[in-house]
C-alpha cells in the first residue's frame, strides 16, 4: 500500500503552516477499498517546491483515525502518515507507470 520508495506526483498536494506542526504538505492516497484513505503528510515540504513528483524516503509515524463525513453522514477509516520526501524526476512509461532516471540507467545496464 504505502512504503519507502513510493513515488507520488506533486499535482494536488496542499501546502500550509500550522502553529503545532510548522510547515507541511499533504496529499491523499486512496486505499484498497472505498472509504479508506491515507493522508500523507510530508514533514519537509520545502523539498517539494517546483518538483513534479516526490519519493517517500522515510516514514516517521502512522496513526489510524476514524472520521465522520458530514456530507454523506457516515464514518470512514483513514490513516495519517508522516514522512520525509525528496524530489524526483519521472517520465511516463508505455504501461502507464512512471520511471525515474535511475531506473532507466539500471535497465540499460542490466542492473
């Protein structure tokens, strides 16, 4: 589901500053079943400025939560994950996935 090394686009990432946590960046990753979400909070949001994608380099905390969604009148399960990230260059491959330059070089030399 979510692990170190995963790559996510910065499109749609929200940035902010709180008195309690300082600067942050957040994106939602949809879980394996409807209604399950992971909120991914990046603790070093300055690394994402100007990047088209980022890689999760360290997971700091994982905290399950139950949230009530007023517009649908239901409770749903969510997980808040705090991580550190680094910017990464990516390109779309023919299968609809993404590749990094490191993966391209490894494939070229059979590593």
